[in-house]
């Protein structure tokens, strides 16, 4: 078992305020959850769910993971491309995945994970030299290669390990799809990992179609 969680993205600058568009998305997700709404989308369901599903969550853990990822990656991306383009690409990715589910998915789809992974991909592409700080938790036998690379100080760490490490954002462009592919291969065909991968590639597509004055302008680097 290996569980990684990105907890910070930085390039040495300090920003205290969450940008407006990202604050709005976080607030809407929290309000929908607090009011007990659970919008979803599935094949042939009410078409309005093509967008609303992306603001529902199944439980507090689902919500917390997505919001933490939005705060880590979304804030930096929001500063980088501005409020208008951030909302357009986020909602566009959510709608694209919702439309796919409406056309093909037999079971219900709920949650912002697909759009969140689109945000991750866009951030990694537009801020490739930023550092991503990752917390990880690992169990045997995954701890063996970790121990070979970084020898543990106590014997128990050969069987259970947790720590943080940093890597350049561009590395995650390879690692994130590989982790999701590993999830598909190890847990069998499932919408969770497939939805994450589709969302990630939606983000890649969004960067490719952004106007060059947005994608190539680094003045807002965060």
C-alpha cells in the first residue's frame, strides 16, 4: 500500500489570500455538502446533473480530499491564469466528464474529482518548476524500495513508513497518470481511477487550447 497526498505547492513566494474564483468553488462545494444535497449524473438522467454532480460529495472524506487539492493546486492555477479562465476550464472539464457519464455511465457519478484532476494537470503544465510537497503513508512491501533509497533509522520503518518529500511539478505529470493506472490495474476496472485519468487529460487539453497570451504569460506565476 502506498498513499500519497499533496499538501503544498510553492516556488518560494508567500501568498496568504485564496484567489476569488477558487474561493467561490470551495464555498459552493462546502455549502452543497452542508445542506445535504447529493446531485449526481448517470446515463440518461436529468441533463442538469451534467454540471451539478460536480458540486456533490458522498462523505466528508471525499469532500476534504477534493478541497485540499483545490487549495493546493487550484489557488496557484487561479493566480496564474486569472479568474475568468480558471472558472471556464474548471467548469468546462466538469461538464465534459458529466456529459460522458450522461451518455455512457450506467451507475451514478458524484463529486468534483474529475474537475480537480483537470486542475492538477493544468497546474503541473503551467507551473512546471514549482515544488510540490507530498505526504506519503506506505506499508510493506512498498516500504522496502523506500528503505533502500532512504535507509530508516528504526526497524519498524521497513514495514510501515510515513514522511514528506518535495519534487518538481513536472515530475507529477508522469507520476499522477501512473498512479491512477496502477489503481486501475490493482483494483480492477473502476470509474474512480478512470474518472481521475479522464479529468487529468481534460486539463492537458485545456492548456493546449488556452490563448497563448494566457498559457505563455508567466507574470502571475504563483
